[in-house]
């Protein structure tokens, strides 16, 4: 009976196992076609392929490939990207006449397009390559030779020296439409990659490949080669660049984004998000014509694209899907108006008519006489007049006031009904009056503050304490405050530091110099610096809240970010978004994995609001502090030899406590 039960159980186990294994199919053949919700899964479980609908509202279906094991569906290749199907259950991907084809009903939607082929099967490999093979296993066609918007490790973006043609990486049109967009990346004859707008206008280049340094000349970040293995090949017939990942456990991809930027991203499994590792161009408004005709690009705004007064988005739906290429159109048709809207401090658009030796008045007169003139600008440095007539006004950028990158005032012709109303002008006047009044009040307050500070300064010179200013005490007063320098806290470059207390119960740190060689100026500078620092050993029961652990806890647990502010601000006006960005980037910078930390160029962009930043994971190196209520025990250095020995024992105990901050402080004391 037992033997029968064991035999039956074993049979059931292996039967179940065989069903589980066979359910993960990686091959399309005569015996298996793809339709409806069926999918292929690569043998190692890395990639999955099947029908998908992009975005949240799209009713179109495509054959695509995505990461199988990631919680966030990330499509890396699309077969029929410019020809969707409407019914996935009535569509099939199969082998037919030596090709891999997609049919909707009886209609051919997509094909591998081989003229003479003996293809027998299509296999999805674990590197993301879909390969069409004959009976002998030889590859007849592969998806790696037909990339979409994603450059996976192992893919080669080639330049054919014989045909002078290049393979291209091409962006999606929008988040719900994978058809080819306006931005593309390709390799040129000079061994440099370039990003193009509309297949013609170049707005970024990697620079030529440098065989000595093994990087592209204008991509110095490639020197930080601890994650990727780069390879460049060139012979008489072709050139190509490719890359692999040193640690195959790291999931990484390079994509030409909807934004027109080339981006390298790595998957962070602990927070289930893609982390931006590198991008070019760094500033969104460096992407040519990103906002379309008449659209104004501003690196400081969200979204980056805006329409000028009197204009509206050509397609509100496209803008909602992050496709701004349609630009802006006039609210009212232009009827040879004599009204012009000044747009100050902008980078002027391209494709203008240039009139030499014209001043601003002449420029205005010439535009008024020509009803086809839609805008004009005057360049003072060269005394030129620029005019735009019935042409797309492309690449218009709003610059900062202190930016000298060819900024000027752009005069845009508007119908009189679209000009700002006089009430707006009156409103501006009222605002100016209010601002003037506020400035007057602020000036009065500042005068009072200055008088108070001067009064405190006089009090300090008589030995009285004043926060943040330089106070003068006699040697005897300091002896009394420190109990004759009896409790030593530590030592510095020019003397020792002692704990003390003033008559108002304020704790202080007193540094006694044992030799002065810096001079009076350096001495006073050091005293002022010490006076603005709260010594980490003064404080309650020798325990102090470790701020990085507190900040990381608030960020990762969705706490109140305002609790991280200095309480002395007493609820003053603050920019919550700016504070959140600063805290997020600080937490990213102390991540344990070096590959997860942003480069300084990215830090600056994040702080300026140019780049978005995800919520960071909790750094493992400070996890122990949170488990210990986020507190750190700092050990002091005793002046006696017996206490010194005791301190060493405590320091040894601290070093084994998995608290890096405690260890560092003890060693530095």
C-alpha cells in the first residue's frame, strides 16, 4: 500500500512538473502559433513575447517583447509598431511560406520579408533576440538587426560602408503609440553616434570613437567603466558599437526616449523601479524642436512645453500623451494685425529671413508692411533684423535672465482679440504697487534688525553671550566654565577641546590653543567657526538622532517631509517640491551600490528640476541605526590613562555594532 502510494505520488509529481515546464514555450513552429493571450517565454525566463496594448487607454494591439520577471511591463521591441491590430483573438503570429508573419483574419499585417527562405521555426532567446531559423538551426533573420527604441546589451547599431546606410534606433511617437517618432539615433561615417530630429537635423553627437581611451570623445562618463563592457568594431565593410553588462544579474537597457534623449537605465529590484544612470542631451530643451511649431521650451517648467499667449496646443490629446511635436496653433486666425506680443529673453527660433543693417524701429516697420510676416526680432550685437513668414517657428526656448546664449526679445504677431487686455496691464500696475509696498516694509524691518544686531554686538563685547556672533570672555571665566579644563572632549590641530557651561545653563565647547602660529585672522576665523557648531558630544545622555537615517525613513515610509526642516524656521514659507528633491538626491548619493548613485551632473539637474527622480530605497548601511531607533552613541576620549583604556574597550564594542557612523566618530576622535 505504501509502495503504491509512493509510486502514485511520484507519478503525480513528475506529471505536474512536465506540465509546468512545457507551459513555458520559447518557439513558434508548425506545432505552435501565437494568438490571444498566449505568450513565448525565453528558456531562462528573462524575456516574454506576445500581444500587448500600450498605455492605459489604447485599444490597439501589437506583437511585442518585454521583461518577463519585472513587475513593471517594459516593452523593448515591437514587430508591427506602425500597423496595429484591433482584435488579438482574431490575429495570429505563425510561420508561413518561410517567413514569420502576423495575420489579422486573412489580412497580412507584418512579415519578416524574406524573399527566399526555408524558415522552420522562430525562437525567443534569453538575451532578447528573436531568431528565425531553418532546419539546420542557421539564423535567417533576427530582431537584433531591426531595433526599435531600445538598445539591449549585445545589439549592434551598424553603419554599412558599402551602402553608406546606418541602422537606426527610433523613439516611439507617444506613450500609447510605438510607431516611429521624430527622434532617431544612428552611427555616421566618422564613427560618431548622432541624434537626429525628423531624420535630418542633428542636435547631439557622441564625438568620434577614440581607440586609445576606448570611449567616444564627447562622452567622458564612459571612463567610469565598472558596469558596462564597451566594444567598437570597424573594418572595410562596416562599423558598429555594442556593449554588455559585467554582472548579468543587473538588468540594464539603453533607450531613445519620447523626450528625444538617449537614456541608460538600470532596474532596482528592491524598489521595483527603473533608475536613470545616464542621459544625453542633459537638458530637455537641447532636444531640437521638442515643443513643435510655436511651442516654447522651458527647462524650469513642468511640463517643459508651453504655448505663448494667444495660442493653444494643436492636439490636447497628444500633449497628454507626452507628444509635443504638433506644437501650438493660433486661437484666432491672423488678419494682418498691427499688434505684437513681446516674448523677452528667449533663444530665437530657426529658419528666419535675415535683413542686414536694420534697427528695431525699421524692423517693426518692415514686418508691419508685410502681412505674411508672423514674427520679428532685432539682434543688437550685429544690427540685424530677423523675420519669420509663414514658416514653422521651431526651437523657441525660454532662457534664464542671466543666460547670454544669444537671447533676445521675440515679437510675435497676434490678432488684436488675442492681445493681453488692458485690465491685465492694470493688474500688473497694481501688482507693482503691492510689490513696492512690500519692499518698503522689508527695508524697514531690515533697519530694525541691523539696530538690534549692533546693540547685541555691544553687549557681546562686555562678555555677554549672543548666538551666532563672536563673544569675548576672560581666561578666568573660561576656567570657571570648564571647571579648570577638567572634562576633555577631544583634540584638534592646535589644541584640546573641553566641555563647559555658562551661567544661563548653555553647554559650550572650549578649545584651548597650545600654540598659535596661524596669526590673529586665522585664529578669529576658527573661533567663529567653532561658535556656530553644535559639538556632537554635547548633547542628551550621550545619544543623538542620526539625521541620514531619519531622512531616509521619512522618504521611504512616505512621512511628512516638513519634519526634516530646521525647527528654527518656525513654519516659514518653503517649496515642498524643492525640499523633496533635495532629500531624495541626498539619499540616492549614499546608496550602497556605486552604480545606483547619480553622477554630479545628474545631481545638479535634479536639484534644478530638469530631471525627475524616483523615491530612493533605504540604504542598507544605515539600516542598523533605524533598528536602534535611529540613535548613535558617541564615545568621548578621557584625559587619564585609566579612562583611556576604558574608552578603547568601548570603542572596540562600538566597532562591532554594525553602526558605521559610531565607528567613524570614534576613530576620528
